[in-house]
C-alpha cells in the first residue's frame, strides 16, 4: 500500500478524478489477495508456520477463491461509487499518453537488482517446503541478499525497521503462551468442541464467521496468534482433518480486515495517505462499504469451504 497508493494519487491527479474509490479498492484487494499465499498477509505466515502448510498449499487451496473475489470486487465497489468512477475515456486516455514513466525511476540499476532478488526469493518460497526451509528463513535470506547487492548502508536500513512492532508481537507470543499454560486456551477449545459437537463443518463455519466479524474490529495478527493454539487443541481432542479449519481461520482473518479501517495495516496506511492529501475517510465512510464487502466475502467463503472440503 505504501508503494501503490502514492502512484494511484498521482494518476488520479493527472486524470482529474477522485482517488477515493480506487484507493479503497486497493485496500480491499490487498486484504483479499493477502489470503491467497503464505506470504500475502501476516496471519497466513502465522498459520503456515503453526500448521506446517507450504507456499503451494496456500496457492492450491486459497488462491483460486481469492482470484474469484478479486474479479467480483470492482463490481461491488462500483455499486457504491458509480458516479465518482464515471469518466470521459477519450480525455483520460489523452492524459495517460502524456505520462513519462521513466522519470519515476531514480535508480534503474537498483530496480533491476531488486527485481532479481524478488524473483529468486519467490522461487525459493514456492519450494521451501521441499527444501526443508522455514518461510522466515527464506524471507530473511532474501532481505540479506538485497542488502548485500544494493550497496545501501545497513545502519540506515535497520533504522527503518519497525522494532516497536516486532517487540510488540514478541511480547504477545509470550502472553499467549502464558494464557495457554494456565488452561484458558484448553477451556476455550473445549467450549468450541461442545458447541459444534466435534462436527468438522460446524467447527469450520464457527471459526470462519467468528474470525471474520472479530477481525473487523481488532487487529487480525493478534487474533490469529490467539486462535492458533485453540485450533491446535481442537485438533488434539478430535480425529478430523484440521486443514479446512485452518483455511477458515485464514479467510476469516484476512477478509475480516475489510470490515473497518482499523482492522488491518493496509487500511490504516491507505486512509492516512489519503488524509495527507486532504481526502478524509471517516470510520463511518469506510464501514458503509467495507462491512457489506466483508459480509459478502465471508458468505462466499462459507460456500467455497463447504463445497470443496466439507460436502
């Protein structure tokens, strides 16, 4: 979002159209697309690590459904912003032809190096399970390689790292471990099993809907960290295949992020960049379009999970 939103604003300024519908579309697409891969959204990284799911597991199980939602997304957004998205195509195209995209590239050599490292990293991600490598190892190796070939001062790079965020999640993992140790996780797991009577379909649907609604109002990373041991305990107490439950958690956590602008990092980034440009999006404005899109996505997720894994 940090990269694409400023580009969108520049394009909209030249085309003399409102950037709000496009930026909101990018926010929603970011959360939907994030569900498609292991590295697309932080909840998936947490789930993949806990459930030992590979990059290709996410691609084969969630990417097709995420693609369907992305195809439908413009139609949903168009229902809310039909007037703003109406534009004279001929005039817009004439302005587009005047763009000089080469001027935007300040360091062509670094761009080529970055693209090469990116492609190598993605390639290793695809086969990381076969190579016996953790996703975190691949990510750190890619970052280290880019740091070495970019000739950028490492000290400057380390200053840009969100250390406070990293330590927050370190502390959160410690708290969750403590909660698990005193038996609260076990208690919650037993309540879910009692509610669903150990039925895989009901368990998956409960996890999906609770995750989607909850993650509309709280950070989906914190929620996922909390739910992982719960699902692991459910797996230990039952005999069914847990994979549909993991997919339900992933879809609920990622798609729930579209409910409000406080639910996911991409939302806050996009809204704050718009705010700096004088375009204010209130909680109510975002909620008006975000909640329906989230609910429709979760309904479609329910159908997808049921038809593919639970029928």
